[in-house]
């Protein structure tokens, strides 16, 4: 996204975002090479980074998380959340067994996550970014003895370091005494024996922060 609000249409003349009134630009998916030209294009509102997972949306707002399959029509109004991503995740149950559950991620402001347990039972949480939303969900599932087997819940991962608008879909692997150089998608499956509570993950992160590299 741009580092500033751009409230004028681009050269293509497409209407502004119905959600926040800022410029809409084409989405670029994948991991583009960081460069001064990329930074210039982002700040100028010429493109919007779409992340590593290619979705049906082809346009995105340069300021808020809204995405569109086609440019907004003149006079369009905002009708709801930006994007819903359902994924199947392994969950460790209180008895030590595992089962597959549906996790629905909604990229909005704030972000929200919903763990569908079956029989209509749903556990939901929100956060300022995807990592925070998952942490808040785990604060609800941890006391129930439920562990989500995804990278965001590993003891040795944390919000990508340093955090930026370009890496909100990633986590960093942290080893005390070493810089954070390895990353992975936040929702990728993780081994059950690497999953920890929020408190244990936070303690590992604090240890990493206070151990010089």
C-alpha cells in the first residue's frame, strides 16, 4: 500500500475506493524483488501488493485492505468485508488426537478469524493484523486444550521481523542469539510438536529480543 492517502484517480481514471475514498490500482501477486522502483510505484499508487496467494481479486485500494475483482463502478458503496479465505487446518484436541477444522480469515480492518468446530460451534477473534487476530483466537482456544497446527502458533515463530505492510502474511523463525532471516507463510501447516500456547510463544520471543545476535 501507499504510505500516504491518494485521493485522486490514477491515469486510468477508475473511480476511488468506495470504502475509504482512495485510489484503486492493479494488484501484484507473489514476491517481487525489493527495489527503489517498487517502492516508488507503491508510494505513487501505481500498484498494490497482493501477497503470495493468488486470489480472484485483480484490483486493490492503495490505502485500505479492500480488494476488487474489477474496478469499482462510479457511485459504488462499500458493502462488507474485503476478502474471506477459508482454509483447512489441523487442530490438536484436548485428548491429544487431531482433527481437521475450517479456519476462515477475513482481511478487513480489523482482521478477523473464525474457527469452525462443527455442529454450528464457532470461535472468533479479531486483531489489528493477521498475526494479532490469530493470537487472540489462540487466547480463546488455549484454555480449551485446542492447538492450531499452523506456523503462526509455533513456539519459535512471531510476527515477521521487522514488521511492514509487505510481510503481514509471513512469520519469522526466531532463534535466540541469531538474527531473524527465515520466514514462512503464516497459515502453512506446522508439526503438532512445535505448537505452543500464546504465553510460551511470547516468552520465546522475549528471550530472542533480549539475547544479542
